[in-house]
C-alpha cells in the first residue's frame, strides 16, 4: 500500500520542522495520487527542483534534479510541469546550506 501524497507532504514538512528548515506548500495537488516536486531555495538567487523517478537499473524510486539554476528559471520549469499535471504538489524548502533531507531514511 502506498502513502497518499497529502500524508507524505505532511510527514516531510514535520521532518523539516524538526531540523529547523523552513518549508511550505506552494501548490496543493491531488490529496491521494498527486506527484510531488520539492523546490530547494538557497536564498542566494539559486534554486533546484527535485522530482521522484524510477532508477531503471535497480527499480528503486529516487529523487532526481528536474531543474537547477537561477530561481526564475526553476520557477518557470515548475510552472511548465504544473501545466502538464494540475494534480502536482509543490513544496518549497528554504535553506542557505542546501539541506532538503530527501536522502534521509524514510524520505529517500
């Protein structure tokens, strides 16, 4: 049984709060089956956006970088993805150190 998107997002936000990393939901997607994008804003004009993907070699689900660079370019990439998928969740993480916790156990 898979977790709902809403449950995963709330658990992720709680994990970030415990690490004192500010984050918020920018776009609320479908509660049960929506995909999730995580935007990491390093507060220096740069950003990265991550999406879940399948590693074809192992069959594992992994977080990959969808876009990175100047924040307006990353925002444009997110807007394009939302144009394709209106059920998409977008979570923005703000951390100067570049922490996003996506590689941590339970989130990876």
